[in-house]
C-alpha cells in the first residue's frame, strides 16, 4: 500500500490529518495541535494549537487556537503518540515562570553562534553566515 | 477545506499575522489571493521585540513574507456548517437523492486526498473538541 502513494507532500501527509501533530518552525517555535488540512506547499491548518517551550526537564504550554502556517516556515511535522506522551518525564510549570529561562537560553544560544561564526571566519577561513543563520 | 480556502473564508474576520521577521499585524482581513497576499484594515502592528506599536488604517502584506496566521477558533466550524448547508441545498435542488452509504463526497467537489478527511467525520485519534 505504501508504495502506491508517491512521495509527495500530499502523499506523506494524508495519514496525519485529524491527528495530534508537533510542528517545529524555522524560528525554533514548537507547536502542537490537530492537523485539519494541508496543501502541496505544506501550508498547514492546526486546530486547538498550543505552543510549548522547554527548559531542562521542565516545559510550559500556552494556548494559541487555530493556526494557518505557511509551509515555507515548517522544519518538521511529526505525530504525537498519545499513548506515550503522558509518560514523558518532564514537569509542566506555568508559562510565565518558564518564559524568562527560555528567553535566556535563546539569547545564550544566539551569542554562542555569533562567537562561533566569528572564530570560523577569522581563524578558519570560513565565509560569513548569510542572513538568518538559524541553521535550517 | 484547504488552507487557502480557509483564508478566503476568513474575510472580514479578525486575525493575527506574523511575518518571518517576527513583526505581527492584528487586524480584520479585507481580501486575500492564492499567493497568500493579504490586505488588512484597522491594523495594530507590533515590532519583533514587542516593544514598538503602530496603528495603520489599512495595509497590504506580501504572501511570501508571512510566517503564520492565527484565525478565530470558530472559523473551522463555521466553514464546515456552510459547506453542509451548501451540500444540502444542492441535493434538494437536484431532486431528493436519498442519501446512502456510497454517496459520500458526491455533493461536493472532491479536492486533494487530504481535504475530505477533515469533513463530516472528525476525531480519529486526534484530540479535537471532543466531537
């Protein structure tokens, strides 16, 4: 059966419709919601979406509702295993509590990348990172 | 319901548009096209850091610069209802087909493989609104 469906966006995503999916965006955001629709560009419609942030073994969720995501910005789309998700050894904490740590981590990562790029450029003869520099 | 049809159905509805550069635009959708180019009215623009704000009467956003759009939660249900109504109307106009098992999808133009699945049968393993 698998071989009958060609490897296209539409071919690979049919089975994901009406399932709870994890979407990672190019800016690093992680969204979880029910995939209701998509098209050939991998534009996605996500219902009942929550954004999740992680820090060490904590996570926090914020309710976001109905999303229409432009396909270009999607890095990853994966199904959430409902049987296993409750076994994940992470502790949920309030969003406002975790957000400062999350922001701090992003800032630190950005700093590290800048330093790395600078070293590679000055000492190793690499060219400068172009524009976005988010690795995707 | 393809993503772009949903966008079409969101005309005159409030929405939040985030651009790839992180700027956000809050406003009511005036119009859109198949490139996802959109025009909004009564817009509040927010800078990427969230520390600067602008109020715009109307604005045009090129589709290619968009990261995502957030639309009202009720939109999906509204659209589904609208489709059902249109289908019923079409059915009765053509003269009382008694609907049976093999009749699914006849009254509605069938789109891509995925489009139908979000239709009358909801749920699956997803955690929808408990329907």
